[in-house]
């Protein structure tokens, strides 16, 4: 079995283990809680996740063996440090496809964490123009939280605002999918832009 490679520039991070269900299949991943960033590929085997973490992740008190990490992997099935409800970490392709342009808050958070909150999205002139049309204040234009306002804009009574919201969320969808690391694009293939 091939060794699972860490995501570039995210090796040696202090973090824990999270898990999600996608189309009924459980996936585990390392998560740096201090940076709100996913730090590993998605791994669908508990033993391999524990092995990955023992090689490429740390706890505040340093490195730990596979058995230590296996306990954290196993507990991630029942508990999460990033969501309150299990339904907020359960996805299926049909829902993901339907949510491409209006993702749930939890899905936007997960995708942001997977892409390490790459703010270069907001440097695009088309993004800035759409934000202006939607009415996002200048000071809020580099904050991922403004996407809630953009999603709401897709349902606006104003045709101009609705078009701008739809255009911006299409740009967001492409940006996120193009920047998902490791095997995240394969697991979340239902989000692939059309």
C-alpha cells in the first residue's frame, strides 16, 4: 500500500482528527483547529489515518504513536470539534450538486478549510465587480463571510443583483474546486463546475 503524502506546506501541523460522510462512505482528515485548516488528504481507512497522523501531524506535546492517533480517529466518528450536529458533516452527491451555487454554511466552511482560506479569490476583478453590484461593503470584501450575502443575492428581486450573485457564486465554485488539495476534488466530484 502506497504511503499517503501530506498536503504541501501543511505537514507537521498541530491538530486533531475529523471525519465526514460522503455518499455513505466515511472519510477522515487531519485538522489544525488554530488555523481552521484541513491538513491531510481524505482517508477512508481508520488504520491508515492513524498511521498518517503519527508520521505527519503533531499534538501540542509533540509527536505520538499510531495507537494514540487511532483513539482520536475512532472518536472522530462520534464527535467533532468543528460541527455540532452529525448531519452537518454528512453529504451526498445529489445535495452537493444542488448546492453548487448556494452551499450551506457548513459546506462553505469545509471547503474554505480545505483550501486554507486562499484569499486570492477576492483579487479577481470580476469578483470585485460582482461584490460591488451586490452591495457588499468595501471593508467586507476580503472576508469569506460575505458569501452569505452573495448567496442571498442569487435570489434577489433585482435582475442585476441576481445575475451578479449567480456570477460570483459560479466564480466561487470554480475557484474552490480548482484549489481543493490532494484527493478532495475526487471525493467532492459532485461540486465540479458545469
